[in-house]
C-alpha cells in the first residue's frame, strides 16, 4: 500500500486543497470547505455523484457559500485525484449542477505545487480551468444572472438539507432573501484575484452540521438586516369588495353578502404567498367584514382585523392606524415601512399620509371622488385594479432602503 493512502485525511485535505481565483467584483466567498477522502469507489456524502478514484485516492472538497447571487445557500464541489506517488493526475469541479474536467490542455488546470488553481464564476461560483474557456454567450448569461435575475430563487430549496427538513423557509424568508440579493446585483468584471484569507478546511461531517444552522440564523437575521415592508394595511369596500353588490340585513347596517372586485382574490393570494403581513383596516360593523370576507375565504388571509366598531373611531383618525401598527408589532416610527391601500381619499389616504405611511389609492370604483380635496389627500401611488398591487409592492419594497424615515406629515 502506498504511503499517500496511509496519510491522515486532514493532512491530505490541506496538502491538495484547491486555490481559487475570484472575480474582482465577487460579493460572496466560501464560508468553509468540507473534505472527504475516497480510497476506493463510493457515493459522495455531499453531492449526487459517485466517486471512482482515477488513482490511489480522491479528495472531495464541498465548497459552501452562504450566498449565490440567485439564492441563499450554495454548495459547490472540487474533486482532486491523486496517484500512488502523491501526484495530482486529474481535477474535476462543479459547474451549474454538472461536473467537468479542469484542463488547460495538459490534462490538468494550472497548479501551484499540489494545489489546483480554479477560476470561480462571479456570483454563481461555477468553476473554470481558465477564464478564456468562458464563451461570449456564457458571459452574457452571467451578466443577466448577476443583474436582472439576481435573487430569483430566494432561499434555495433543491438541496438535500431543505428536502429533508433540516431548514425550512417560510414565504417571508424567500421574499427577504430576494430583496437582499436584488440589492447585491452587480456586473462581473472578468478579472480574477486570489482572496487573501482562504476558507477553513473541515471534515464534511462537521460542515454538514453547520450549514442548516447557518441558513436558519441568516433567515432570522434578515428580519432586522433587510429593509422591508412591515405590514400592508387594506381597506375592504371597493378595495376588495364591490360596494354596489352589498346586501344588508334588513333594518341593519350589517352586510350579509357582497361580490369581490375582479382580481381581488388573486391579489390577496399573491400577497399571502409573498409572506406579507396583511392587516384589515376598515370602517363599519365587525360582522359585516366577517360575513363578506369569510364567504369568499379571505378573512383568514389577514393577520389582524382593525375595525372601527372595535376601535371606536373611523379613519382618518390616527387611532385606527395606531391599532393597525400595534397589531403588526410596529409603532409610528415604522410608518415609513408600511403601506395603506384604500379607495377613500379623505379616510384611507389622508389618514395614512398623516403618519408617513405609504398611501396607495385604489381607483377601481367611481362611487367616491378621485379628486383630492387638498394636499393631505394626495396619494403616493394610484392603481386601477387589484391585480396591479403585488407588482407595485415588489417594486417599492426593492427601493425601500432608499426611503428615509420622516416625521408625520
């Protein structure tokens, strides 16, 4: 048996660890490399591949990054095949879910002693033996992935940690991860440099325990680190419900049934799927909203229901909005990162504006005026249909980090 096969795994991992060259615009670097040593054929513990050493042994390096420009969580791989004399005879590395040979024409990549030199694709971390191997089409695609498509996946779900429930990402976590990554969007420079401090080497079994803990901690941390909308306040009449179709209990102001505005259900489903906290802020008898929204399956879409009958005042009284903020775990100081959507300029828009809450006028109905009586009733934004709201909120939330908290108007 050759001497190289008898060396300790940790010694081998350090002896053959790859050297990475990163794009000079790269925002993310490896947290750690988890190594496994194969002295015979076997199944990789960290990838979907079977390992068949080309020589005496193969070192597998699982390269873990917290972030890929498309999602939270990234695990890449490098395989270094070593012969009985201790020489590197083959190097393979991961690239977009596949596995490719690292070869600059000699059968190997660049080498520094026994260390393979690999070039890491900006943001996506696919490996290349040399930057010149990347075609113009590859570079064009990478520009889109690092720019317009940044954050497209939110939290990565297609890995064995997520699939076995080692971490669980709620809809809000996906949204916040997307926001963070969209803010990190950049243009690759295609000039490469070595990072001063290499990532630590750990046995894969140790790194495997660390990864889901880190993902969970990062998701929790995004709640405070990433600027986002703390809550979306919504009126009901002519915002969700068509007031023209209301049928009231005889001799009462309580509505027993009414139709939804076209697109309202889809809007609510979309906002819920994005993990937004939704608060009903409406004037009228509580039973009216219970009847109408329960009938259409929307009552439980709301995290809280702030209703004038319960509060004792109507909008634009600040107490309605204070109650909504409190229900969301927020205060007036958080008004700048909340939104009020309603059809009534003198109630919904005026009340929101007074507290620095982003106001969105739902102009679907003609039952009430669309003309502000004064500056206090001018909405920040206007939409004509419910279907416009999810897209508008997505655009506004992406810009919220540029919004400065300010005093009440």
